[in-house]
């Protein structure tokens, strides 16, 4: 096997890191690029003076055998832990115990612990927004939003949300068309630190009435110390109708919805902040796995390519890496 000089991976969320790790372990030189300072994508944790909040992915499950095997390795490393919340379902008729018995896992002591552990010694270019990739003499040259150039790379893996991937896949129209079909839904996430614990026995709930989709006592997750912190997530429909609503107003509206959902008066807040995700999750599931244009060395992966969950993102990254290795 003749290894390439370097492979670029655009996006350091779970899919991108999954692909990077497999390629690195196969002896390929890999460089990761992400518009954020760190890793994880939607496995995001927000740091505040009142503790940290998981404002993106809330937990993940494991169904595929390969992912289950990898999960056990992560648990041994201490990067993830099983979360066993007191889980409920809330609808217009009230609060009901959830019959969902899936095993749930979280990064520990925060969601980003997993992506940071997986990153290890891989090369990451943080705070770099790649806006253009051009092919010259069988190699790729990339440019960021500040005009800086990177490369040459023999192959490029695009591991961003589908709408951001479309322009980067222009050299492979069939891949760009697939990304165009993968609509993403928005979402609002609200971080709340209360002055005292909320009067409820619920740790988390799926909400099926009103603007909320999910509520969670963030402190119920392993490794979280602060016992007054909550995270709320809106429904995609509500978020779409409030994309341009000021964040402070969104936070107040969803705080009110929390009190209504829990059927209790809420304590005073010490912190109340909202974060808008334009691309919170895929609108529908796909089974592409990963997309490939091997003749020009361009690939795409992400949860939007496979199932929509964190597990799907990891598996998609694995398939992208296998496609790259198949061309070496």
C-alpha cells in the first residue's frame, strides 16, 4: 500500500474524528480543520461560572456491534460513563414514567471529554473555516475565510453538516446533490442555573406538547457537580419559527415552558442563556454510510449520511476512512 502524503478532514465532530483516528492508526498522515476552537461539533459543552452545560448532544446509545466494542474501550479510558436518569414523558395529559429502557451514555465529566480523548495527538487546526477546496495536479489546495491556504493534500474528507458541505463538494456534483437532499433542522438550547434545586424528581423528559422537545437536569449526568443546572431543547418546528428571535427572549419563553411542563414553580435563575443551532439534526434518516468520489479523492461523512445519531456519525466516519484506504 502506498500511503498519501496527507489527508485533510474538514470538521472535527464525531464523524471527522472517527475517520481521522482510523486513518491515523493505518499510518496515514491526517490533518483536521474545524471552524470552532475545539472538537466535538454538536457534542458541545458550555463553560460558565456556575458549571458546565451540555448544550448539544444530550446522550448516545449503542446498537451496532462495532460501535459497542469501541464504546467499551472509551469506558475503560474514562471518557464516557453510563447515565441512568429518572426519565419521563410529558404531554398534554401530564407527566408519565418513560418505558424506554435503552442504555444511555455521556461523555464524562462533560460531553466534549469523548472528542478530546479521541483527538489524542492528532493535528487539529482550530478556529479555521475552510471555504474553498481546489484540485491542482492530482492534489487539493484548501483556503479558509481569511485567505490562508493549506495543502497540498491527496485526499479530502468533508465531515460538516450537509448545508455546509454542499459548496465544499462542488468538484463532485453527485456528492453535492446528495448533500442538498439532506435537510437539517434547527434547534434552540437553553442553559439554566437555578439559585436552588428544582422541586421535581425528574432527571430528564421527552416533551410532546408545547415548544420544548427535551428537558434535562444536567447535574444528573456522571461527573457533573452543580446540582441546580438544567438544559432545555426546543422542537425543530418552534426553532424554525423563532430563528431570528433574540436569544434572551427565547431563553425566557422556554424557561416558562419548563415550569409549565414540570407543573411547579421554578426558583430564581442565576444564569439563563440560549444557543441557536442552525443545523441541530438531520430532518430525515439516510443510509448512505459515506459518500465517495474516489477518482478525485473527495469524500463526505456525517450523521446526515447514516441514521442521524452520534453512533451513525462514528460509523459514517469509519466508512469514509475505509473508502480512503481502499484507494491507497
